C-alpha cells in the first residue's frame, strides 16, 4: 500500500543544514528498505494557484486554498505493507526533518 506523508511547517525554506543531512540519511533508509516512491519539498503557499472549474467558467485564484499558520511544506510517497509499518517509518521521518507529519493512505480509482 502507498501512503502520502505531508510535512507540516509554519515557515518556508526553514530546513537547517543539519536537518537536510538527517533527511537525506532517512531517504536512503527508505530506499534501502524498499519503501521509497517519491519525495519533494514545496514552494511557499503564496506561489500557489487555486483552480475551480465546477461552474460555467473556471475561476483561478492566487494564493493558498486555506489561510493558515501552518502549511504543507513537502511530501513523501512511501510504500509499506500496512499502516503500522508506515507510522513506524515516518516516526523516524518526523525526527529526521524535525517537523510534524501527516500520514494518509493513497486511494487508487
């Protein structure tokens, strides 16, 4: 099963060099264990565009969808046999990046 892991932060580009070293080491652990699918950081929420094409004409709006102190600063997509393994892995991920993480199963249609 695959999981989306959202990195939650209240700043943009706030990772220290020490945190980046820990994240790279954690990513290597994911790769070595066969859990790695994808990971990336995200640009600041202010760079986003929200698209709503549910009506007659699409509406494009600058800025984040939700005004919030915290935002999704990055993500991992991981492979794990079950939620317990995903949570165990990403507990180490939270420690490595020094951020809170949200783990959610991906649903394929």
